[in-house]
C-alpha cells in the first residue's frame, strides 16, 4: 500500500515537472529564436538554423550605426524611470487615502476611478494630444511622461495591499503622536514593498514598451524612444530581420535586469497573496 502511494506521488511529480518543463520551453522558444536570428547574418524571419553556421554580431553593429542608439536608450530609460517613480508616488498615496481615510463618496469615487480601466488608450489619444498641444508640450519629454503620472490599476493594486496592513499598527502610531504622513511613510510603505515592487515592474514595462503615444506626440529624432526607433528599421519593401531582432534583444535587457533586482519582493507578494 505504501509502495503504491509512493509510486503515485512520484508519477504525479514526474507528470507535473514534465508539463512545467514543456511549458517553459514553449515560452522560451520565441526569445531563443530572436537571439538566434540576431546572430545569423542576413537571415530572414523564417530562415535561420537553430545552430547558426557562422554566428556573428554584425546585426548589433548595424543597429548602432543605423540609429542614434544610445540617445534612444537614454530617452527610454529616463522616461520609463520617471513615469514609474511618479506612478509609485501618486498611486501609493491615493491607495492609502482610499484604504484608510474616511470621506464622503469614497467608494463611489473609487468605482469611478476603476471604471477608467475600461477606456482603451486609442480613445484617449486625440483628447490627450489636444491637451498637450494647448499646453505647448508636443514633442517634449513632459508630453511622454504626463499621461502616465496617474494609474488606476496601480491605485487598485496598492489599495488592496494597504488594506491588508493591520489597522492596529496605525492606532499604535497615532498613540505615539504620528500623523497620516508618518503612518504612510514609516508604517504602511515598508509593509507593502512587495506590492510596490510588483507595480514598479509593471509600470516600467508599460512605459518601456509604449509605442502608440510616442508615435503620436513625438516628431523630433532626439526625443525618440526605443520602440519608436525600432519601428524605423522596417523597410518599405525589405526588412533586415537580424537587425530588428538585435534591437529586440537589447530592448529586453533592462526589463530582465529590473525583474532580477526586484524578484525577491515579487515572490513575496505572490506568496502573501496566496496565503491570504
């Protein structure tokens, strides 16, 4: 009986690990294909071999020569970092207000705020452009950052995290003479770091991969972002796919570095949400 139970346990684990391994390979294959294409000189989208006969980094050199690459990278990093920091500040403060402060219409306002998540970006492009033009911000860094200062999703995510912080900690801080600002900065923020890290990654990725809004609002090459710059590599009749894939590989690096840096907090956030 014990041997049969042990056999079933091992079989279940083997099936689970096999399924997870297959799933991991399926998810990793597009990235592997991108890397292979980028080091296969002159390759088309469907022609590179899994093991290139003459691998090289000519596509990366062509990428650097074709675009003002480092200027574009600096633009993208600066815009993504600024947008992420501003979203963290505004979303965390709004989340604290919705979770802790009592004021008339709080729940109704929160529902209305969440309703904006159902409005696609394509609907907002024209009003946002008119607003930026009225403020003389077209073709500026401010125009790229301003629409992403507030995030309804960030408020929702962080509000849930703040709501899980025991109110007894707030009451103890109030007894010690702390106000809302000190409670927010010294009590709540340290306890919701996993949620902050998770939202930071999502906000950074959203800004880093943004294409539509920069395409509409940017006219000068010196303000060009990485997705916008990579789109210029597509020719009217032919496309050097190895160069395009080289740009795609480079664009993934900052996201990967950010995730590795915040991985501990992300895992903590997932574990805590599972325990709740």
